[in-house]
C-alpha cells in the first residue's frame, strides 16, 4: 500500500515514522522544503515535493498541515491529477471533522478524520500503543483500520459535530496542565523556593500513576478531600492578596473538585 503526506510538521513526521517501516511512502509535500527534506532524511523514504500538483498517485493521503492551512491544502489537492475515485484521504486535525474534506469527497475519494490523543514532539519516542478518534465515511474508516492493523490503535468513534468540544476537552488534560504548573512555579518562587521542575514532575506523576488504579474522587485529598472549608477560605484569601487571577482560578478549580466528590 502506498501513501503520501501533505504537511511535514510534528503530525506529518509522527505518522511518517509510524507507517514508513510497513508501507511505501511516495511523497512528502510541504511549502517549507527545509521541513520536508528534514523529514525525508529522517524517514529515508519519500520524494520531497514543493507543490501538491506534483504528487504521484497513492492509495491514501494524509493531510497534516496546520489547521489554518487545511482548507487551502484541500482545495489544492482537489485539483491534483493524482486523484482518482476510490482513494482514501484523511486529515489529522483534532478540531475539524471530515466535512471539511467535502471537495475531495465530491471527487469520489473516501474521507475521514483521524486524531491521535497525544501531544506530539519532534524528539519523542513512538508510543507502544495509541488512542485516536475516528470519524468519516465507512469505507475510509475501514481502510484506516487496515492501514494500522500492524499497530495497537484503539479507535474511538466520535460524532463530527463534537470535534471542537472534544479538542477543547483535551486541552484540559494536556496543555492547560502546563498553565497550572507555571502558576505553581510562580507561587513557589514567591515563597522563596528555587526549584527545578523535578519536584513538580514527581507530584504530577504520582497522581497519574494512581489514576490507573482509582477513581478521580478517591484522589481528591488535602483540604478539599477533607472538606476543610475554613482552610480553603484562608488559602483563597491569602492567594487573593498575592494574585487575584490565580485566586479566581483556585476558587473555580476547588469548586470543580468538590463537585467530583459530591457526584461519586
């Protein structure tokens, strides 16, 4: 089975690394030739192209540009002479559904969206397994399952109208954690502590390890878990004197954790 990747950033690189040992990579397309050349050298496969119109025909196409460039990418691909009815194309955006691929669907291609539930970094090791949401045409979804038959992927079906909310939800489990850690570091610095990230990483890892064994409510400890409202009020008042924005976030998150306890 042959494939081509359009967009050679972190997502394109990730899928290239995953698939190239098992399938034939025809083309790597990117406006940034330096990026596509770097990926080609890493994969030792695929022909570097600067324009979609130069594509060779492939069994399937992976669209992995930035979200802001996806629509333009689709419009260009829709005019490519490499396309023919029955091919499969999927994008890997967490935000958009397969509806954005309608110009390609009109050309007779089977279309889907596949999004890995994973933060992608250039220097990361490939995970031993993967969770990914999948929606789109039945034929495209079946082809994608065949494509990844060599690899333990848990495909999670999602309704297309829920993609935006889904992507928002993932931010709370990933990038927003970084925001909370930055606040923690800021407050600890205010306390006069000069810390590396190591103690905070240990703190977070301890929670994550126990999440595999217990329900969320069982992990709520400290003044919230003990329902020590006096201490919570004192901490909130003290934090308000230091940083009002942080105090408002403290209040919202405390209320959320209290609801977790009450609803379980």
